């Protein structure tokens, strides 16, 4: 999951940005300032770095069979773990815990922020205002949908190679 770590966090930050833009437009310039943006981007990159540092050593210590070939384009931790000849219980537990913090929590925060945005948009009386608010959020919603649908498609595939 380390490939999408930074992206998940940045999508959450973007959802917060859209929330402030729609729900608190008069406070946008004071809430979303350059310093906060730099801090949030730094946190996203730091979490991605820590995730990689934590997952890489245990994965590389696994015994790998010499006759195995990784079919994925990107050599990610799940692909490597799948091709190990040793006990991968620790690695699977570590990935499951990391997935909760890096995929589920950000997705939950994104859904909560868009729930608040939807409530605010529904309170707007003019059709033009609702269109403008929807236009503010639509590009981010498309990115979130594409990112999470591809994550789900890749990581929730059946383990059967013939499926």
C-alpha cells in the first residue's frame, strides 16, 4: 500500500480544502493559508516515508523462491509478500493495520467532509449557487472516485490467478 500512502493523505487534505471553500467561504483565506498548506503537504510526505521505512525491511527479510516472477508493473509490498516462501503472518498484519490508517481513515474523513458539503449545498437556495458549489467539488470527487476505485480493483481482487 505504500504507493498510495501520500496520495490518500493528499486527497484528504484536498477534501478539507473543498470543505472550507464551500462551508466557510468567508474564512477560506485565513484557514487555508500557505503555511498550513506546506504543513499538510509535509505531513503527507512524512507519513508516506514512515510507511515505506516501516514496511520495507520486514518485506526484504522474507525468503523468496528463486522460481517466482512478479507479474505486476510496480513491485509493491503486497506483490513481494505474495511470492515469499516463508511465514508472512507478521507482514500481512502490518499491512492490514497500515491499510486502516492510510486508506480507511482518510476515506472516512473525505466522506464526512463531503457529507457536510452536501448539507451546505442543499441549503443554497439558488440553482446558480448550487452549480457553482458543485463545480468547486466535482473535479476532486472525480479524482477521489478514480483513485479509490482503482485501489479497490487492485487490492480486493480474488486470490485465484484464473479469476
